[in-house]
C-alpha cells in the first residue's frame, strides 16, 4: 500500500495548540502527519503503524488508553526507556485458511508503536497496564509531593 | 451510505472507525475496529438490503482532565448497501477484543436439478 497523505493536519494543529503536554506525551507526532494509517484491519503494512491514544490525569496519576483492537495480551509490550514510555504491539501469526480458492485472513497483521515522553513525577515502580476490549489501559501514578524535593545546605567557604 | 466494496479499508477519521470488507467463498465479512466500546453499546441492524452498524463509545476518563484526545467517542455509525444475493436471515455478528465481525452469507445458488420425465 502506498502511503497517502491524510487531510488531517488542520485537526492536529488545533490539538497541538491546546496541548500543554506537547513536550511530554509526544514522541511520534510526525507519523500522524505524514502517513495514511493502514490501521488494524488492512492486510499489509511494512512499517510500524502509530497507536492512537487518549491521555488524561487526575491528582494521583496519569492515565493512557491506547487503541489496540484485536490483540492478545502477549502481543503487547510496554516498557520505559530513558524516561520514554514505549508501547509496542505485533501480530505475527496469520490466521489464514484457504477455502474454495479464497484466502481468509481474520484480521490484519503488522507492527504498531507509540512513544510518550513521561513527566518527571511519574512513579515508575507503580506503573500498571491492563488490556480489555481492544484498549490498553495504563496507569502512571504520580510520586508523592515532596518526595523529589531536597534541601541543600549552603556551606561557608 | 457505502456500497459494499471488496477490499475496501476505511481509515479511522475524527468521528468514525476503521472498517474492512472482504468476500470469502460463501460470505461477505465486514469487520469494524471499535476498541473500548462495550458490547452492549453496539447495534447491528438489517433493514431490507441495508446494514447499519451503530456504536457508542464513552469518554475515556470518567474523572480527571483530558490531556490528549485521539480516539473517536460518542455516536459512531456506518451504513452499507448490500448486494442482492445476501441471505439476510442468516447474517451473524460477533465482538471480540474491540473488533466487530459481521458475516453475511450468500444465498445458495440452486445447482442443476434433474427433471424427471414422466
């Protein structure tokens, strides 16, 4: 499939202008701008497809809901590398069955990826991820206030 | 209204969802990516030669504030006009891990039949 430029830039401009977390949750933006996304149901893609996600926060945590329809838990890998949360998913097996000359492929296969630069106050020890109804649900608890604060005593010469 | 088209793959748009249609040996299969939609909030309806898919996706976060919003939410809808040879009575659908699959079996073509000679 040939990458086709999507007419989506205007929308992204609006989102970007109003997004105070641009510098944080934003590692993969260029993929949205430049590629038509083959998505989850198309049959072939030879480059990783960006995963769409909603990001929110409350007083205790940041929350990410990433759309990964039709996966199994084992297909999904979540890691934090140098302060960047990396979501990777890959559907390797092709469930293909030939019947009277027609190939039956249940859902598309391919690689999916998204990176989010995390704010400093995320408690990495307590990050939690669950998968249900095609949504990867990640909770990123915030460090307790004051935990990263340290007074430095100023000494005389 | 989308006429059922082989191999058609619609990318998700701002208030839509990704769908894919294919033809197998004896049925058409429509798949729709509806991640995060509860099964109870999906409606598949056949009306004459039309198929309606309707779904509702709640907001991702019931509390707190949203920092980034990329997933479609609210009313999601897609309509298809079906070819004549679909067996409307035999249409089935299933929902698994965010993917809705609707199977539209083709009417069995009656094969050649020997006509007895009196």
